[in-house]
């Protein structure tokens, strides 16, 4: 909302418009920041359609393919680890711009790769950008969103991720269809189709970089940098003006110190870290250990292995991605009404059941030429279970974990704690992605059975250890309690 330089009070009409205008502003800023999530999803999934082409182009075995596919994830872990400290030093916006540049360079480099080593390097560069975006987007969104709608706006990060995945799968499908010979064939404009799949990521990278120059810095960061005037200006766009000074005062109190935050500030008495940091790390690890990214990184190859053609397998992957988008919209509608914990519990239970069904289908299928041959019953059952599994994840663990990571840490440690949790998530993602080809070569039933066990453990973890953050202001996160613990007045120690 604009203020009057004369100091006059806004008219009654402008007072009425204030909350809706502030809400719209917060939503627009959240959408802009979430573009990093779009690139995150696009860049991690675009390799899906290139896997078989890369195997034939560079003569790779399944183990090396796993390493190439997962190489970006190691870069993601490094990018996430350093993004938090960089965001506290340079600001959230500057890190977004750096990530956009790295996304662009990675897209061009991957498209021009001449061997597997070269491609791996450019994928790691892209991983640095993805890791940074995975930290900055949820942190920035949480810091500009009102508490009443922070869950919905925080879920935009996951919506952007799944839209990015969908866009990458559609781009892969179209490029393969118009090329002579699929992903390994020749694209009409010249060069191999798989190279154009990688190059297509340069377009959203440029868009992300341009938009990152137009949005304001986080008010929490500005307060930490003692730029209170600028912080008031940004907050004046996000809440009624009479409330701005009080909010600035709350943020000042929550920041605690003038010095730059360090990773050592995360130390505590629970195996060397604060309990709330461990909660974030384990949420991240379980989000990956349920195996969701196997569906998105290897789905085309997976469905070909059970009898689909390359085109049908890519189309099936697109359908699965659409399912993920729809379920994320469900999460956005529910997260601020139902709460974070109930959604996580429901999702873990649903994933446990659907993964168990997939385990049975693949473990009992007869092998033909070393591959499982799903029959007329097991094939459709496995496909339905896979999509219900994506539904269970997409409506719960996909968006809700990012919401929690963006909001559950206090203002002082937020970006550093989020960086550690996100780095753990990418390492877990790397472990799952790298190990899947080897596990699948032994038995797809073994792979999905392992993920089912982790989904069951995730349910127990949420039930025992994850606090509810629904409706809390960011300045109140120090008083969080694990389930079963009373509030501060009971004398219980908060989860800090």
C-alpha cells in the first residue's frame, strides 16, 4: 500500500482495501520467488527423457548412468550448504540472481557436452543453482507471507517444482516426437534431440533472473542488516501500516545479535545440534527416502522396462506429473486449514500402502529377458498404485516439508538451519537416485519395498517428533514443542 507523503491518514476505502492489497502483494512476491522452484523441478527432471539416449551416445552402463543422473544432486547439496550463509551476507535477492546465472550456464553447457565427464560437470553446476534455489525460495516466501496464509504461499514452492517437472517432461516428449529417432535422433533444427532437451532450460533461467531483479529484499534480512527504513517500506506493502512498527520491533528482538550467523549457531545438546535442526534434517531425509524422485528421474525408463514404448513411457510420465500438480493444489487448499502434522501423517500412511502394492506387483512378476513382465492385472494395478503414491506424496510430504523448513526455524538461524536441512535432503536424494539402478537390476520389488519401509518410519517420526506450526508468527518459533509436550507455561522446554 502506498503511503501519503503529507502524513495524512488513508481514507476509509483504502483501509478496507489494505488487507486484500497486502495479501495480493505477498502472493505476487511468493510467486516470483517460487520461480526458483520451477527451475529446480525443470532442471532435475529434464534429464528424464535423455537417459536412454545418453546410454547409447556415450556407451554407459547402468551404474555410470546412475552417477551421471545423480551428479547434479551433489552440486545441490553444496549449493544448499552455502546458500544460507551467502543469503545472510549478500541478501536473498542476490542469491536468487546468482542461481539464475548458474542455471543458464548449466543448460548451455549440458547441451554442448561431448562426453559423460563433461556432462557431469555441467550437471553439477546446475546442481549448485538448484541447491541455492531450494534454500532461498522457501526462506523468502516464509519471510514475506502473513502467518494466516504462510502455508498456502509456502506450498507455491512445491507447486512450482511440480510445474517445472511437468514442463520438462512435456518439453522432452515434444522434442522426442518431432525428432527423427526419438531422444537419440536428430532434432529438426540440427543436433541430437537430447541436447535440445537440456538447452530448453535456458529459457526459464533467463526469466527467473529477470524477475529476481524486480522484487524487494526480505524485511527480516533488512532488519538484520539494520536497514530499518527499507524494512518498514517492504512491510508496509505486506500489512496494514499501523502494524508495521510493532512488527519491526518483534523482528529486532528475534534477531538477537549484530554479528553474522554461523553454522556453529546450530549446535545444541542433541547429538551436537539443536533438536529443531535435527527435526528439519530428518524431515528432509524421509522426504527423499520414500523414493519419490525415482518416479521422476527414471519413470520413462521404468515404464519401458515393463512393456511401454518410448513414446508411451514419456506420455505416462507426463500423466504422472499432472497428477502431482493436482495433488499439490489440494495441499495448498488444506495446509492452513488442516495443519502440517495431519497432512504429513496421512501422506506417510498413504505412501506406505501404495508402495507396498507396487512392491508386491514387481516382486511377484515373472522375468522375461531379465525384466519383470507385468500381466493384465499387475500392470494396471502397478500404474494405479504409482499414481496414488504420487498423489499421497504430492498432497502432503512434497509441499508440507518445504513449508515447515521455511517457517519452523527462528529468525536468527533460519537460512543457516534451512541450508543444513536442504543439504541433507539433496544428499539423501543422491543416495536414492544413485542406488536405484543397482537395486532395480536385482529386483524392483526390493527397491519399492525399501521405500515402503521408510514411509512407515516417516509416519512414526512425524507422530513422535514434528511440532505443529500452523498459524504461528515467525517471531514465535522459539516456543515450538514436540508432540506430547506442553506449552511454555507447563515448564517443558521448547524444541529449539
